[in-house]
C-alpha cells in the first residue's frame, strides 16, 4: 500500500464501549487504516463536502439557512421569476426536494411563489424584501466562510481547485 493510500481515523465506539467519556462522541484512541479510500476522488470530495458544510453551519447557523437554501436564494435573486423546475435542475435537486426547500423559505417570509406569466402550471419564484436583506448579509458571511475554508490555498490554487472540480463534474455527467 502506498503512503498516499494510508490514513488514520477514529473507530466507531459502541454504547457499551468503556472508552466513552459520557457524551455522544465516539472514543478516539485507536486508529484504523482507510486502505485505498484516501486515494479516491469521491472519498476526498465527500470528506471535503462534510468539512465545508460543517464550517458553513458554524459560520451561518444562527441565520437558520442551509447550504441548499442559500443556493436557492442566490439563484432566485439572480433570476427573478425563475421556475422551481429550473432551480431544481441548476442545483441538481429532484423537484420534491426543492419543493421542501422553497416551502421553508416561503414559510420564513424570504420567498414568494407567484403564478408564472409564461406557464400557468408553474410558479415564478421571487425574493421578498426580507429575503433580499437576509441574502445581502448571507452573501457577505459566505464570502468570509469561503475565505476561511480556502485559507491554506493561494488564490491561484483556489482558482485551480474550482476549475478542476468543475471538470470532474462535467466528466461525470457523460
């Protein structure tokens, strides 16, 4: 096994595990070999996604907005009157997932659904004044979040990472 394929992680502790210290976190005394996982793009992407989402929640959790909700708000702002189907396609959500996201945003007074002038069967999504104000604040905070998660990268490395991830995404669509 190559050095690049070896990594260490904490094992899962059980309820009977005496290494537990009384909280719900697993004990972290022994290590396991992750085998080939660290060398897999999918494993690294998923691990990075988890880290990014956890940091997002720490940075913006008080606003009660998840990353998918933020993405939805950004698309609605950039495309006033966009349909739910178009948002779902752009964010790669199934329509039922997006309906739940829009329901929450609408329930919070951030988004309104209006009848579409182009297609009476679909809804046109627009931000409310409250949604516009919140999104302005969230965008400022997301920029700080992005700077923090990319802090170990130069600007050129960050740009390269974004470009490489876009290439991986395009390559997996075919």
